C-alpha cells in the first residue's frame, strides 16, 4: 500500500525529532493503522442514516458553573511551574 | 490621514472574536470571569484530561443563535464542531474545538453609520455582510518572563463567537463604524459585554489594496489579535499606507500574518510558525452534530431588540427628535427605553424630554460626586422627568428654572411639582393680578422713553418693561403672559 502520509511532515507538525530507525518504525505502524481503517471501509455494513450522530438540544448542558481543580492541582500536571502558572520554554510571537 | 490616495482602494475584512455572556465555559462546567488568580478556573474537561468528554453549553449556543437573529442571519438546522490541531502552549489539548464546515450562524448583515460632516449631521449608512459566525473555545493566555513563558488556562474554554465579515469595508472609518455598530447590537441583545479592557472582544484584520475600478482583490495581509477599535483603525491606516508604498515602489505584497504594536502604532511581521496553516481539521468525535429546533429559534427571536438604526429612524420620523439627540439615545438600549417610558407619560413633547435625557441626565449620571451612577440606581424616574417637562410646557416654570429643578430631582428623587412648590418657583399666571401690575409699570414715568421707542417700531424696547414687572412679582410672573399683556396695553 502506498503511504498516504509524509512522515517527515507529520513529525514536524508534532514537534518530534525522529531518528531514521524511528521514522521507519512509525511509518510501518501508521501504515498498519491506516490499513485497519481501509479494511473497515470495505466492510459491507447497512447504511446508517445521517441522524445517527445527531442529537437535539436536550443533549446540551445547562449554564451551571461546577467545581474546578485549583491551580495547585493544575500545575502539578506540568513538568514545571511558577506562581500558579505552567512554565514552558519561551515562545516568541512578539515583535522581534 | 484616514483615506488612501484616490487611485487606490482598500478592501478590509474582519474576524471579530467575542466572549459570550455565560457563567460556565462552552464545553465544560468550569466558571470563568476576568481578574481571577491564574489556573483557578480550570477543570479536567478544559485540560482535555483522559476520560473527560466535552458537552456543549446551551446558553453559549443560544447566545450564538440570538446573535444570528440580531444580524438577520439564517440559523441552520444543524451545526457541528471540529478539531483544529496545533501544538502551542496556549492550547492544553493540542487541538481547539471550533466549527469549520457547519457553523451556528450563516449570513446576515450589520448596518453601519459613518460620521457626518459635523456632530449634528447624520452620516452615510451602509450594510456590511456577515459571512458566518462560529462558536469555538478560547485558548489560554501566555505571558513572557525572561527565558521562559508562563501559561494561565483560565481563559481556555471560554465561549468565543468568531464573527467573519465579507470583505465589504472600504476605509478605516468604515471598519471603526462597523465595530461600534456591532458592539452596540451585541451588547443591546445581551449576547456579550464586549468589554475591550477585559479582552472580551478581539479582532483579526485582513487588508488588501487594489486600483480603484478594478475587480480583482490584491494580496492580503492579516494582522492578528487587535484588542481595541482604535487598534483596528490604526492598523488599517498603517497597512494601507505600507501596501501602497510597496506597490508604488515596484515591490509586491507578501501574504503574511502580522502583529500590531499599539504603543509604537506600527505593525510587524509575525515570525512564521512553519506549517501553521496545516491544522488537519476533522469532525470532533466526542460532540455529536446538534439539531437546532425551530421552536428555539422562534423563542429567541422574541429576544431580539429593535435595531438601533431602526430606532433612530423612528425617533427622528415619528417623534420629531433632532438627529443629535436621537443618535445619543439609541446607542444605549437602557437609556432609549428609559426615554420611551418618559415619552409615554408625556407624549406631547418628546424633544423636550430627549433634550433633558441626552444632556442633563447623562451629564449628571457621569459626573456624580462619588462614582458614575447607573441608570437603574438613578433616583429620578422616567415619569418624574416627564412631569418636569410638562410643567415647563404649561408655562408653570421657565426652561431655565427646569434645569434647576432637574438638578434637585436628580439628587433627591422628589417630584418636580413638589420641588417647584417648596421653592416657590411657580410662575404667576393669574391674569387679573398681572394686568394690574403691568398697568402700574406702564404708568411709571421712568419707562416712558422705552414705551415711546417701542411705539416708534423698536421691538426690543419692550424688554425694558419686563424687568420691573418681574421685580414686582419676585420673578414669578409667567414671561409669556407678561409679553402678551404688554403688547395688549401698548398696542
């Protein structure tokens, strides 16, 4: 099966730096996954109506505020934090 | 300078992001609000932690539909959400939930009014088309500190309606007028507060130029994240001038994303995030397509307030208001409704009421000693103001005295008639008594010269007789009546 993706492009989008071995491994694994989906697409299934994935407004939540985690719990999830905020390497979008 | 040289035409399209007026976030129950400690308004759904599922907030959907109805858009039978995938620390899930193919609002238009030649003159009106509006989640806030950046996710998941215009705007003045009109319509309908100080309205501004008379659009730039109307205006002026300069120097315009430095009043190229536009959208598998019932649309239609320019036209055509007063009243729905209650109590003189509301009432509300007073907590009520105008119209007090009574009413909340009586301001309209006084004054040799002048044709000479009459009545004589009586006896 021809690869339906460009592993280098995907790695770049995912901010991953991959070795040649990893690229080969992940390409093969991704192909397997896509192969499964292709198999699913081939299956002879009864047609689902368009309404199958449609809900009405009863499925909406009411505008009631609920509990929060608190900043201590939020920052514990991250590798680094400071003053209740999550600390990350500097991301630049200001004038430079 | 707000207009480009005449052979270039600027074409502007805006993407306006408005935080909707809700208590909880759009896909999670976490509360949100301005000015909280960082990361205190975050729950597992906001962070997209394993095992959590987003559920759409009904209020956010209804506020979006209400916006659509306000701008005369069509509300589709269905809308759905998509994942916009990108890696950036403002985004805890690595995707933003948004609506790509089936937004909640399609079409619509916003009427705008351009500035007139002066404050008293109404400017040109235009309609700006809305392409669509989609309901998405806001992202977290980054601040830069030294070698690192800090992330606060309080804003992540706040309901955000992105309103996308057609490229219908043709000047910085039109962009400014559009935003003012849009904000008035949104706030008057209670869809959102649009408090720009709190970042509740942010704008992306697409600008291109072309030779006037040509059809083909030029290459556009997008300046992102403008957080005030003045920044949008300045960006348009700056980008227009820059693009004209580039093209006239024989260079070309690069399609690029730009930032805006409001302090330095200049734009800059944003460092290109490589492949930033490859967002790999796909339908969100966790949120089913939503069917919007026509009953809901009908119910929300009843909440759409009168369009501000329809109201302005009605005030001018039906109530006979001058444009200046009408334009002040219609910008604030609460003020306009207050005015209408007063008119209902005294329908004979809408202009007199409008004058007091647009000038005296607004001035005193803004200038109260402690802090600006809101219309709701204001002591003076619409029917009381109507009572004051009625007393003036009936000649019981003069217009000058009405101002004085108004000030007293504003601070005490008492009825005009009670203040007029307590201060003894009631004008004397007793014809019999006044006739006697007028005749006595006319008989006084001191005014003989003025009488002679008046009889010789000098109209103004009659005024010299009014002073002594006012003096003898302690200023309480009805000036209209005095004038009539003097002319009768001297005629």
